C-alpha cells in the first residue's frame, strides 16, 4: 500500500489539506495491484471517485467576485482557496457490486477516500487452484485496503492575476510552471504544473434599456488544467521471501508467466490530470464598500489518475510439485505497463453561487457559497488591486 498511500498523501498535500491520518494504518502492507489489474481498477475507481470529482470541481472555482470588469490596464493579484463538500452518498460505496474476481470483500459498505475514518471491510485475496480450476485458493486476508481519511471535503488553493482590457473585458491568468519535485529535497521525485485562463466581459453594455440600470452584468468563461506526476516504487517479486515448505498447498517461490520477462521497475510513477471549464453570467451591485454578487452557469470537471511504468502483477499459481515438496505451488507474475487508469465520468452540471466582496482602498476580501451537481462548497480570497 506504500505506493497508493504515498501518492495519495502527496496529492492531498498539494491541495492544502492537513493529513492527520498519515500515521494511521502504517503497519498494513497492502499491495492493491496484487489483486490483478481488473480488480484494482474497479476498486480504485470506486475508492477515488469523490476525490477526483471534488478536486476537479475545486480547480475551477474562485475566478470572479464581481460582475464589474476592471477598467483598462487596471490589475490586481488575487489569492485564496476553495473547500468542496463531498455529498453523504459519495462517502461510502458497496464493494460487493463491483464484480471483482480475486478480491472478495467481507462487508457491503466501504468508505471512499474522503469518507469516514475507518478501515472498512477486510478483503480476501484468492486465485484459481491450478490443480482444480473450479476451486479458488485464498492467499491472504487484507485489512485497511479501502480506508477513509475522515475528511468529507477537498481543498484547492489558487493564485491569479487579473487585468482590465478594452470594451469592458477582463483577463485572468493562473500559471504554475512545471516544477521538478526532486528540487524540494527528500526522496520525492516527479513534476507538477498548472495553468488557467479566464475572461469576463460586460454584456450589459450591449443590451438596450438594461444598460441604463444600476447594476453590473457580465458573462464569463474559464478553463484550468493541472498535471502532476509522482515517482513511486513497487518492486518486482525478486526480493520476496517465502516460508519454508511444510506441506501440500504451500507457496515456495515465484516465476514469471511463460514468455514474460522482468520489467524496468525504476520508471514507476502515479500521474494525475485534472481540468475544469466553466461559463455563465454574473450580476452584482456595488453598495459603498460592499458588493454582493450572484452567478449562474455551467461547469465541466474531469479527473484521471493512472499508474505509469512497468509493474509485476500476481496472475495466479502454478503447480511446483517435486519429490521432496509434493503439492507445492509457485506464484506466477505477469508484467503490465501503465496498468491502472482511474477515469470517472466527467461532471457536467449547472453551477450557481452567491457571494460578497468587501473593498477597502486597494484591498479586497470576498467569500462565496456555490453548488454544482450534488457537491457544494465555499470560496474565499483576498486581492490587492491597482
């Protein structure tokens, strides 16, 4: 589980969430890929879904806090964060409905990664008996495979620059150049980068009669893209140790499947991509230092998490009987390249929000409540404008 846990903690750290659960469950060594590629893909898709959805939703928040565009060549710098609340129904899932072959859950309710802080059901890992294909041989009982973090929200920080252009248009930019994570020290390796662009335009000026009314009305569009890669290590079976033979059914070693050779396990990584696109309208009214605002639009959020590199995956058992070890078995491994691809369906839903900005000279502070699909959350931030 070091592969999954290490990558997960790093991903969450990027969003600013404090992981007090880091020390929990470290004694459980869980290799989810050992259950086979198909089972691991099904289980991790269900387990990670609310993380991916809420992360992608949070990525597209906090672009605007007023319908009034900045005047020509005026600019400000804006920072803040979004908290996305995970719906109750997305905090657990039923692992018995996933159709897994090698993993049998000993319970019908498991926490998702952003679910209750418990380890969920145990899973029995089994494989086909090479001497009797109608039977399955249990290999291990795994605890804590789908452990919740006790968090039901996702945090996403942001920083952007806004610039006023001609004809009531405002351009917003978010940009983090691709960073080599190894430069931050420690054993971490990988890369991280993000960019986003937003446009807000005064549409009230083009509507007769409405352009005389005392409020601001603009249309908006924004797009954000994040890419993240974290180096991990899940070595092959060469260093694995086995108990001494004591009787039929004992596993005494391993082999690669016929025609399979060891892979290059040095290039392993977990890669994440997330993107968000939104468009709609904003209406606001300035009242001295206060500017209440409302927005209505559509948002599309996409998320994927995949393993990159070669991985040795347990594919079954083979008969290894000898005169001195009758009934002995050997584990059989296959090598897969880029085996896991967690890619939930994108969220395409109506987005609505209501917020308030307070402006004191060049300092602005805002807070906003928003909803999209079954998710809801709050945005907050500060800006310095010139």
